[in-house]
C-alpha cells in the first residue's frame, strides 16, 4: 500500500511539473525524457570522481568536459573516505564533495549523485568502510537488519548534507538525479527472497528521504515503480530491454569509454568511432541521456583501488589520467553532441518511425510536420561492408558500422565512422630541472617471532588482521631442526611452500630473502614454492603478507579472506613438515609506515645511507629530493627497473606501483605514475619509494606529460565539420559558404605549430604518432601542410586535389584520397 501511495504522489508531482502554468524549479520525467525546470533536454553526461584528482584540478577538468559538450557530471559518493571511523566524518580537501558539486554548478552543469552506498567503482570494498564488516551479524546488500540500519543512516547523512547546502535542483542547485544501490541484478539471486525485499526497501527508503529529484537504479531490470531502471554497458541501444514502465525515460548511466585495468592486463582500448556509434544508436532508439564512464578516470591515490586494480584509472577516457584531451575520442564525441543538439527539437518533440531496409540497414526518422521539425538517423550495422542508401530521393554513402545524422532530414552533419576532428599522441618528456637524483636508502628489519607481540597458533586472516590500516602484515614462526632433519645431499634443498588466499607475499628464512609470490585479479589465491637453505638449530620463517586492495564486487563481500592459510616444509628427512599450527607472531604494517618516513619529520627518525652500487633488495625505503619540473605540463614518475611497492611525494601517497608484473605482451600494465602539480613545491620536494621485492631507484625518471603531437586523418568523402552548421527554432543552415571537408588542427593551450612531422595526401595508413606512407602520395604533401600550418595556433588544410597537384601531375588520380598530417606544437617564443 505504501508503494502505491509513493508512486501516486510521484506521478502527481510529475503532472504538476509538466502541466503547470509557471515553469517550476525541479525535475520531472515521462516516457520521453527528463524535464528540468520545465524544459525537456538531451543529456550528455560524464563520470568524474572528486576522489581521483586533487581539488586544484577540478575546475580545469570540468571546463574541458563542458567544452566537450558535457552538460551533466556524474559522481559516486564514497562512504569509506567520508566515514573511515564509525561516526566520524571527513569532507575535507580531496574529499570535499560539496566544493566539487558547487564547482560543477559554477560552470553551469548539472549533477547525478550516485550515493550507493555500494558503488563498486573499482574502489576498495566497493565504498564500504572496514568497520562495517565487523558489525555483528551483518550481511552486506541484503534485507539484513544491521545492514539496512547503517545504510539508511549513511544515506540520510548524505541527503541531509546536500539539502543543507541547497544542492538539489528544486533548491536551485545542480543535482537533478540521484542513484541508490548499484548493479544489484548481478547479485540479487544470491540473496534469494532477501534480495527482492532489500531492493524494494532501498527504493522506498531513498524516495522517502528525498523526493525532489528522480531516483535511478542501474542494471536493475525489475526496478520498483518509484525509481527508474537504467542501462550500463557498451551498446545499450541493442542490449537494454528498456524501462520497466511506460512513464520512465531511457537512460544510459554507464557507457564504458575503455576498461579499467588490473596489474598484469594488456592495454584497454575502445575507439572513438565505436563510442560514437553506440551513442548515436541509443539516441535513435528513444534515448535522451548517456553517461560516459569514465569521462575522466584520474588516479587511485593511496590504497583506494580495489583488488589488483592499477593506480591509473580509465586512462582511455576522453580526458586521460592527467586531465589532457585524448583525441580523437574527446573531439569526435564533442562533434557528436553538437550534431545531436542540432537535432534536439525533432528528437524531443517529434514522432519516430523506423524503416528496415534489410538486415543491416535502417532509417529512423523523428518528425513533427506541424512544427517543421525533422531529423534522421541512417544506420549501417554491417561491421565490414560500407553501403549506399536512398532516403527521400537522395543517395547517401554509409561506411561500415556507422550512423549518419541528418539534422534536417537532408544534410549529413555527422557520421560516427568518419572522424573529421583531430587526433593526438601523448609524450613523456624527461625533466631538465628534476634529474640527476641522489638517492638514500633505509632497509626494514625482518622480524622474528620473538619480536612480534601478537601471537596465534595459526596465521591470522589478512583482511581482519590489517583492518584496512596497511597493505602489509608480518608473519613469523621458528622451527628447531637438528642435522638429522636436514637433507643429507648437498644438491637437495628443503622447499618452503605457502598456500595463500592472496594477494602476495615476500618470504624470508633466517633474515634472508628467498622469493616473492602473488595471485591475480581472476584468482587471488596462489601457492608459493621456493627452495630454502635451513640450518641445524633454530630457523626463523618470516612472511610479509601483502594486499593489493580490498574486493569491490560480488555477493557476500563481508565474507572474503586473504593471507597465508597453510605453510609446509617439504624435503626434510622425515618428509613434509606442516608448520601451519606452529604458533605465529604477527604485526600490522612495516616500521617505515609507522614512523611515516615518507614525510619530512618522519624521515628524520631513521638512518638513511647513500645508495651506492647494488641496493640491498627487498623491503627497502628510498628517498630523494627534487625541484618542480619546468613549465606547467602534468608530471609523472617513470618507474623503470623498480618492481612493486608504494610512492609518496611530500607525504602524499601516489598509490601502488607494480612494474614487475608483466602483461602477456611482455610490458608492465602501468609504467608511469601521476604526480599532481598540486602536490609539489617549487623546490626540495621529498620523493619516497617503498620497494617490496627489489629494484634500483637510479632509473626512476621524473617526466612531464603533453599531447603536443597532433594529427588529422581525413578522406575526400568525410562530411564537413558539424561546427559549420547551426539551428535556430525550425531553421537549420550552414554558417560558412564552403562546406568542404578539411584537416583541422589546433594546438593545446596557446601553443603554435613548430614542425610538420608527417604529411601524405594519397593512401597513408597508421595512427597519430605512427603514420606510414602507402603506395601513393603527393610529393607536395609536406610543403602544403607547412604553408597552411607553420607558426599558427590553429589551421585548416583543404581536401582538394588541386591544392596538392596539378591535374596532369596527380600520381594516383583514380583512388579516393586520404590526407594524414602530424605536427608538433610548442610554447611560442615570447621574444
């Protein structure tokens, strides 16, 4: 009965919003779209997480998103950073979500607030604070009394904070959508009846806390009536079964711009063309909101990432980890947003019809003849074959797997497969100011059982031992052997075997390092086996248990385990000796963490010695000082020849590094680690590295990062740039006289083009930073590019054969021509 009343109230609010004489403040919706302050709108949203970049970067990242056509920013709220200790809240600095949302509002954008409290997000424990795991009789994400009590208390705290700061749309703020729970369909069956009861409870709880904006649930097919079910995935136009109610709009909350990486993975890629195709298809099929997850991924600072997830997050997003525009992804999507906005009136107020030409070709038209509105989507679903299609008496060429947008049902203003915007390539440039680093070191003492206060018969479980205070815990035991226990032959050694539930460990026997073992994201557990030299008398067996983040997904997350569970010595004269129940000493963390040697004050508490020759190996701290690199470009550390550990600059944790874990391609998953400029002082910046398994700091390099290599690759059949068109009311028209395609290049910031590094007009191949000549090219290609571009901030090279060759001197007149250009941008000389 309560559900029915809640739904009736919501529908009543919607009717008031849509039909009232005055334009209301606030948000309503119907089966077509969201209605914000009385206006229908198309939404192009981008996920940007305040926790994954420092506040000093927020304004620039949001500005670039807005320039890219984004009008809505989506963010999670991260429970475990806001309430790390039960009842004690933190909304300071990097965690100041109010400041973040106000900056979004300041720039004129809206907000989707995903309060979770379960967020997944490749974030430690999916956002749940560790203390929640230790609540008696708790079961996460189930209709379980302890869990729903704490979930409601937290949700109420977040909602009250937003209301207090007047951040919801009805209060004049930017928040127009809120999300409760996250992808619950993935685990609901595991909780049986309590899963269904929980999701009903969660929806009603959320609406009961605040009903001024719509609530959504992503990947929740049977969402309760009071909330909107939304899609997550790569191709929601074809995979989303649609809203589970006629008065709910089609919303896409996660369109994955790449894929997060875990250590050991090869690179992730998703093309700009595929992203654009998926969005155009979704809007052609009644969609009115898409969200790019992520639009800017950023950095997993500290120990914030979930199990095995890299420190760099969604670097393939339109704005890369450093906040630089990744073209053509950023610019191709910007052009898509403009093309859809040119079609906005027809999409929101027209009636749609679909004509299937054949299995692969279809025409979708949105039209309102009375208001002279019309927009069309011409789609070719074939993945390899281009095609021609006739629409209203005109012929149109459709490349393979593409959508052409006709903003007036006549003119192609955009095709998803033909990228007319520029490309770029990222460069890591060694700093001249921050080089010749002088390293000092301090090595951890490997403890024995007698030095560890916490004793237990068997090794303690690692999650509950560390309680999310550290990635590390020492385990040590001792075993007394006589010479008759040891192998008699000199060519046979005893083997130490440790069966671990994850994630990694370093092993020491009698203080000497014997090896390192680890699991992976798919299988956290592993078996470590290494030959060891034992002696007659007391032998100390010491393990450094290591975590690489807490789990973030799946059912029953509170029942996950890690750390050594069985330890044996194999090959003794009496056979295999199980020492699992031998009594173990434990200690959480390493001494350098407790002394905070990564800070200026803490560094004074230990004795450092210069690094000369070969470093001592595992569990070693290294420190150096450096001046801030020249210029204003982002800064990174290249960690060549290091292995695995953690990084700090001026006491701020940059996160975990793991360079020794190679992908199947034989390369580290991540080699460069972001150092935000906001963390740096002009001089004497303290860089501290904790190396777990061995490595040499001499090869660590401080670099600046740019995307000053820019390119264009465009064909004769590319449509003109969408910026050449505009619409006003029912009028649609070009804003330039010449609508021919051209190669448009614009340097970042105020830089200018210094050099043309590659140019070919013919049949070139490759990608920006790696172009190659084809079988035919105009000999004038470089000369023409230099004529139009050298010394300029922005330039356009026309795609006209006469620009490159006289008619009788064309080296390949019978082919469709492509122009590929690569130029280098530099800071202009002020003299």
